C-alpha cells in the first residue's frame, strides 16, 4: 500500500492566485484617492502590494515544493523566534507605535507584524507537539497543558500590544488543532468556557466596550464610534446587485476610514455589488473546502493537523472581517486574506497556502497508504515514496 507524491491541488492553487489578483485590483481602486492625498501618487499602495504579491508568489512556490516535514523539524525554533519578536515589539525604540499600538517592527521603508508570523508558527508547533505525543494525547500533562501554556503566552503578548482582535484569531486555530488531535473534550470545553469568561471583561474595557455598544445601534453613534461601520453599510447597500463599477466607489473619497485595509470588502461590494461580494465569499469557501478535503485525505497526522490549522486561520479571518464590515459582528480589526492591503499578511498567507499545497501532494485514499517511520526521521519524500499514518478524530 503506497501513496505517491503527486501534483498539488490545482483548484486551491488557482483560487489563491485569483484571490490575490482580485486583491491587487481592489487595493488600487480603494487606495488611489488616499494615496494621492497622502503620497502625491495614486499607485503608491498598489505598487507596494504588487511587490508583496511577487515575493509572496515566490514564497508560496517555495513552500509548495518543500516537503512539509521540514516544518516539523523547524517548528520549535520558529516558535521561539516568533515569541522573541512579539516581545521585541513592546520594547520602546524597536516596536513602531501607530495609533497607540505597538504591533510593527520597522525595516527601513517597510515594516512587518510578528503577530502574522505567530499565526503560522503556533499552529506548526502544536501540530508537531501533538503528533510527537502520539498515544499520550489523552494525558493532559503531555498534550493539553503544554499546548494551552504556549497559546496563553502568545495570547498575552499580543494583548499587550494591544491587539485583542488578532489575539482572538490567534487562539482559534490551536483550539481546532487540539480538538482534531484527540485532546479530551472535557479539557477543551472547560478551557473554552474559562476563556469566554475571561474575555468578557476585556471586551468591555476601553475602546472595545465602545465598539460593542456601537454594534447594537451604530446609527445612534454615527457621529463618533459608529461612523466607520455606518459608512461601511452605506457602501455595501449602495452597491446594489451589480455595483457602481470598478473605480466608481464614493466611500473611498475619504468617507470610509481604512478603505484599503480592514474595510476593503465594503469598497469591493460598492463597486461590484452583492453578486461580486458573494462571488468573493464563494472563492473563500473553495479555499476552506479544499483545506478540509486535504486534511481529511492526508494520512500523516502532522500534515493533517497543520492543514486544519492553516485552514482555520483563513476561515476565522474571513469570518471576522466580513462579519465586522457587514455589521454582523462588532468591529474587529482583522485584514481580509489576500485582499486587504498589508505586506506581512499577504506574504504569510501565501506562504501558508504553499505549505497546504505541499501537503495536498501526499493525499490519498485510505487503502493507498502504508504506515512507515515517523515524520521527524523519515527521509525526504520523492515520487513513489510512502508516508506514515497516525490517528486523530478524523480517522474512522
């Protein structure tokens, strides 16, 4: 019984490229007025995003053609470096302060967000840890508590920036990874309830409390805290079924703040209408579907958990972003994957897709797979090589 190394998931590859190209067009349209006002050139943000896309393509192709088990071996040092960077962001003089938050580290004309890196490394490390524990996954001392401690450390560092929005997204992937790995439900249930209880007072403090009050009736607060979401709703509603047309948004003329970043979906819906917005959501649905399909059909546990972690990062970001922009959720500052302007987000999301695409090269039906040596010591896979199989909640 063997599974051969085959071509990557073509549908997933094509949809990711399509989303990134749509993002380039959307960024140019949404940012042109703001860029002209701030930088005296309408294509400033578009050209930067185009550069990030080119580098992201290289990163995705590199990861797609690099055996995913490399990340099994590198997951521990990668997580340590990430947490070091998250700590450095909080040091005055190293972390860049923007709007009262320390979330970036500057590198000349560019900057990057360690939180985006953390989205990958925490999922890779937990996939490594829970795979390594194997049949001890039921032992909370071996699997559950080490996982929770690592997630809490990252969560607290991100909260200190402060960035509760990203912290919530950061914690979602590890929770799903632990569930799929077979960590006892009673531990996960109790942790979830405790997290909700702890999050309530945090959510009601400061500007976050204002966001929640605004959420229930934004039009009562449209002169202050509700202004952004009201303008976003205006943009979506005036788009109608087919939109105003590319480049014809009214809200991007300084009416809607963050038009090319977190609220780019509103501008996209204004220009392309409800049908365009539904098409974009459908593309994300395909990405999530293919990610779940890959996780269900790969027999290596580390690959399976990694695929679930990567898919959850995309799914949660889409859910929070579109939910916020459309008024279904309180405003949460999470970029829309592949679409919102932001170099770190685009680069890392495309790199994650590269890892997922590489995992897709080793999918196979249960009858085609053999159990061999564990991922940490197995040689590099080539065409016709075999991979190992370990069990999780997906196995039947």
